[in-house]
């Protein structure tokens, strides 16, 4: 089956490694045979919607495929950039609805957690929520994948630090946003970036397990209001 995947959740990355997300087309035969046919990196300096649409057309053309050939859409649903998430999830829903195919939303933390180095069985993921707050998730390795232990949290940085297990690898974009608070974090910036391959792996696993909801119910995961929404509430 053909899986069209894109990630537009990226909001923070180290200055020397700017990254706005990815678009790719994969051929999935089974969980051990998922091959990328074409992929493109989104341009951090361009309009989200226009760049995403152009790159979707490009990856399909490069692979010699038409939109009607796609069987499944996979997209990161958040947390992440409010604008990026709206654009990505809206595009996924529009594409899937038009073709009558399923769309799977993947939590950004779940995708990043799959980057955990093999020598670690636990990982504590940290994603910047701005204004001294972070999103976190604690993961444990099971059957080759990093799985969420309990639930995601939205916490002040100081409270998040207090929850870190001694035996967990700590990484994620939030560690770069608050380096003094996470001094033991793994410093390789590539570990904190969403790999589109992980998005596809998790989406295909959900598809095979039948964990597919109605396309209309796919929405961005906002764990806090946007700055503009919070400002309106305080007026």
C-alpha cells in the first residue's frame, strides 16, 4: 500500500539545523518492508500551506504516482507549531476525504521517541510549550518500539524536571529551549527531530491494528491555547 506522510509540527530546532518538516511517499508491504519512494524537506522560510501543497505534488510526481494511488495518509497532529499543525492536519483531512481513504494522526512526541538510542530502555521526551512550560512523555521500549508509559503532560519546566527518572534518556526540542534545566539531556539535535519514517511506521501499525478513526475526527492536538487565544481571554 502507498502511504503519503507529512510532518508540519516543527517549531523549534537548533539554529544550525533549521527544519520545518517533511513530506514523503512510502510503499508499505508489511512492517518489515516499508520503503521510501520519494521525499522532500519543507522550507523553513516559506508559507506552510503553499510549500506543503507543492511538495505533495512533487513527491507524487517523482514516484510516478497519482493522488488516487495513495491508500493512507499519515500526519503529525501535535504538539507543535499552531500554524503548522493546522495546515498539516487540514491537508491530511482534505486529501483523505477527497479520495475516501483513512488518515492517521501521530503524536509528535511518539514519533520523536522512536529516535531513542538502542542502549536506553526508557526515554523522557521534552517539547517546548513556550512561556516556561513543556509537554512531556515517559516512554519504555517494548517489542522494538518506544511506547508511552502513562499519559502526556503539560507542565511548568521545574515540575517536569522533577519527574525525570534516573534511568531515562532525556531529549527533545524542549531541552534545547531550556538547556540549564535539562543539563543531562542528550545533545545530538537529530535525536529531537521528527523522522518521517517514524510517522509512517506508527501510522502503518495503527492501520494494521484497526485503530483508524473517522477522518472528520482528526484534529490538531493543542495542549494549551495559542498566544493569540490566551490574549483574547485576558482582554
